[in-house]
C-alpha cells in the first residue's frame, strides 16, 4: 500500500505531464507546456524523495493477523529538518522565470533544480534509520568522491584562472609577470608548509584555503571593475616606392622595394606627361613575351596613382605598356 503523499505526488506527475501534452497539441504554446512539464518534474522528484525515505510503503498485513507485539528496542532518531524543499522550490521558480525571459537563465535554473533535487534526495536517504557511518563512507568513496573530484578540480582551476587573469589584464604589462610569480610562490609555499607539517588540523587548512580564495576572488572582482589596460597594437607602417614618368621615360631605372606584412609592395606612380597615358606593369623577365605579374591601370598626366602589388621577393622588370622604351629593373626583398 502506498501512502497518501505518494499517491498525490504520483497523480500530480501524470496529470501535469498529460496536461502539458494536450495543451501543446491544442494551443501550441511552448511556454505553458514547459511550465507544466516543470511542475510534473518537480512532483516526480518529490515522489522519488518520499519513496527513498522508505516510509511510504506500508507492509501488507493479513486480516487475521494477531495484533503487533511491542518492540523492546529504542526507535532510531527522528529525521531532522531540511532546507532542500525550499531550495528546490526556489530553483523551480528560477527555471520558470528563465523560460519566460531569457535562455541563459533557463540553463542556470536547470542546473539549480538538478543540484537541489540531488541534495534533497541525499538528505532523505541519510535520514533513513539504516544509514550508518560505514554506509556513508562507502557512498562517499564509491560515488561522491569519483564524481566531485574531477568536477571540483575543474571548477577550482577555472576559478583560479579567471580570478588571476583579471589583475594581470588590468596592470601594466611589465608588472603582470611579477604578480604571477608572487602568486605562484605563495601557492607553492602554502602547499609545502602543509605538506611538511603532519599535524596541521583541517581547520587550519580550511582557513588558509578560504583566505586565499577571498584574496584571489576579491582581487579579480576589483580588477574587473577597474577594467583592462590599454593595448597599443603595432601600427602597420607603409613604405611605398616612387616611380615617375616624364618625357616618355621613367625617371628611375632601378627600383628596390620590400614586401610588407600583407605580402604587398606599394608603388606611388607619378605621371608628369600631360595628356599622355602611362602605367607601371611588372614582368618576370626582360623579353616582350615574359609572363606578366601585374599590370597597373593606365591614366594620363598630370596625375598620380598608387598600385598595391602582391608579389614574391625576386628580380622583375617594370615597364610601361603604352611605350616599349620605358623599361627598368624592379628588385623585391623580403619584409
């Protein structure tokens, strides 16, 4: 036989689940269906908690059974009060608010509901009369420790990295390495002191850990409020080469240039021949049939134009495509 609480919670679980499906099928409203599913899940977690307590299912007693005899042993201690139901309810409210407002809040609500349900279930389990320190030790060794050790280590590492990165980003670039060195020495020193002191109490270790965490997190929050330091990125400096056309000839017979950070050579071409078209073209060789690397747009003088030529380092020939006599040597070096 199930207790009254088990029946009510089970009925509420099924009713909310069915109502959510019907509501979504008829109205198509996602928010209402999700809220009903949350109610069903909350009732289901409550059902599991009551079942886990071991007091909800009454033993079957035949009708002709004799009256029970008095037990001589002392009953176990009564279950203590718990705040987990209130925490679970608050988590469910957070989840419901997230469904109606923001997707990020939904994730926090789901995590809070899961943790609260786990804590509530654990508390009900620990209050059972069969719970002994030996059973508790086995549960910790076989379930809690293997689960919480990697998760706790990851969270602790993330906390240290995030809290320490804020002061490093807020201070001067020359000071940041020294801050890292001091923090590393402090952590190693504290761990070494604990290791060489076999009689250090757990209270002392906890006090050191709490003090370090407060200092680290407090420094991170203060540095985050101050903001990051200014970053001065190295400016891209352009060094163009100049080529001038005058009287149907190039003023330069040899030009030396270097590719920039983008693998380009910048050429400022000045055409000083009024109404005469000139350009700058780059070829791999000196012969007329040499492959072209770049053919700049021609334009009449008096004008000027900037060419951006993507070219590999090497030796080339530059010429004017409008006048065969205008030829020169173009040497490109590495950046």
